[in-house]
C-alpha cells in the first residue's frame, strides 16, 4: 500500500486569509503594478530578494499567491505557481525543463492539446517526444535516452481513463535522474502524485478545482526552487511566456476550492453508481472504480478512498452516429450538456475522437483504443442519480443503441 497523507483536505480548511477589513475572504489585489518607498527595495524585489514585496502582477500578486498556497497544500508541495490556463502551466513546465535537442517520454493517451504541443509545436524547438503506453513500464524505461528530460503523464488519462502507476513511474524517473511530471486534472484530491514520488504536478484549474466552468486557469505545483526558476525575470518560462492568471479570477477560484472536497465525493459517487449500473446492463463502460478496469487495483492503492475514483466515465456506443444521436437526445432531455470540459455541476458529454482528442491522428486513435463511438462523460452533481440512470437508459432504448460489451 502506498503511503499517503490523508490530511490533504483538512489542510485546505485550515488555510485562513482575511480581507483588509477582517473580511472572511482575502482582499483582491486589483493592481498590475506596486509602489515602493525606496528605490533600493524596488531593485531587490526585481532581483527576487525581497519576500512579501510585489513588483508587477505578471511576476506575482497577493491573490495569485493565496491561490497558489492553497493548491500547494492540496498537492503537498512546497509551493505552486498559478497560470492563465492548464496549457499555460504545461507549456511553461516543458520549456523550463527542455531545450533544443532534448527529449520527452510522454504517455500516448493524454489531453489532445498536450499531445499536439508535444507532437507538433515542440518540433519547432527540436524537442522530440516518444509517446508510449504508460501502463507498460518496460516500454517507458526503454524509451528513455540520454537526452530525455522528463517522463510526462496524466494520473488518470484523458480520454481513455488509463491509470498511471505513479509510484512505479517515479522509481524509473529517479533511476534515470529525470523528473516525473504528472497532470492530475482528473484526480484532484483523490490522488496526490507527490506523495507517490512525482516531482511536479500540474492541473487545469478550469475543471474540477474551479468547478463552475466560468474561466480557464492552471497551476504548477512543485519545489520552491523549481517554481522560483519559473518566475525568474531573466530566464523563467512562466515569467517570460507570460501566462498570468488575473487576480479577480484567482480570488474566485480560491472561493470555489472551499467546496472541492464535497463536490469530488459527489462526482465520484454518481459516476460509480452509473458505471456499475451500465456494466450490469452489459454496456461498454470504462471507469477506474470498476474491478474490470485494468488500472483498478493501482488506482485503489494510490487513491484517497474518501474522494473516490473520480467523475469521468466513458461509454462506447459503437459509432459516431450513435454517439451524436445519444448526446443530442440526452441534452434535449436535460440530462446534461453536449460540451467539452469537465468538473461542472451538470453532466457534460462529448465524443473525444472528434473533439478534445481530434489532434491525435485517426490511425493512432485506433491503436490506443479510442473509437469514434466513445462518449466521455464528466458526471455531474445530480441529486437523484437513480432517476438520471433511468432517463439515460430510456434515451438509449428509444434510440435502440444498447451496445453490449
Ligand atoms: N490537462 C487535461 C487533462 C485537460 O483535460 C485539459 C483540457 O481539457 C488541459 C490539461 C488543458 O487545460 P486548459 O484548457 O485549462 O488550458
């Protein structure tokens, strides 16, 4: 059994930031620049030598620091830098760790945007990625070369919901003296990658952590040394690529984070309920909480049981036509929205082969088992999940698309 700090959520409840007049929420720093009483302090702050002083909000702002502290507590890291999007966090980490001629070993099932960044965009900088089946540890190790600068994976992958064995991957990374970078967007609170040996944790805050689908944001959680390097005014990829989160958004995300533990439990409870029902119905359902999932035992070993197996589930209904018809009918019957993204109170569904993973060429989608009939569900916070199940089942019956496993 992996060791896990079970007090993750309690730390979050303990974090207190008071507003300027004793408000229960911290004041929002509504400024892009900050004044100094002395020119010397300004110089020292620019050089990064003065804690507690702010210079310019692309570098840091009080609101962004509060949110960063809460996210560092969530992930059990020394500190964290918030960014304007998940992709802002991912691109900054990669360009901080890799230069021309370097190499990445990446999971072949990852968010389509990350895949496109690694496969297409990074070519411009002569940074190559070997995409591997992250569940095959021998493939991961065999892909490492003397130029490899990181192993990159998602704790639960988008969209196939493969579970990464973070403990084993961290061992490989350590053996080769390279960092293990984990995008933990799908498993907020359930999995703490750093407790399992990962070095850097990324989230798209856009999803579960914010939970209201009203903004995009991201975070890099890591050591003080790494996060300060990202912010270095002369060389830091975070500072110089400029993916800065606005303070107003940082403040609203921090407020939403206060209910993350309740939301994650409910997302997981509802997703498990539906997955078990659909599996009993003989449908092609994939969910890490089902013993039939190849990564179920690894997930059980590395997760915090209270927060469950996550809110994501996939259902393969055979063809894209079936998937589109079902999603449109479910939306008509108010069961959720035909929309990308995840972590909303309402169920969101999309066919990743033609949306969020469309960057992955069709042949590669086939090879990794991503079929056109696959629907990715981000299960919502429905109060009566039995009713939701009955209505979803009725949609499939009305369309005559009960595809058996
Ligand atoms: N990581 C994962 C697992 C995602 O699903 C996404 C977006 O869908 C991202 C990163 C990118 O995040 P953002 O859209 O906030 O840039």
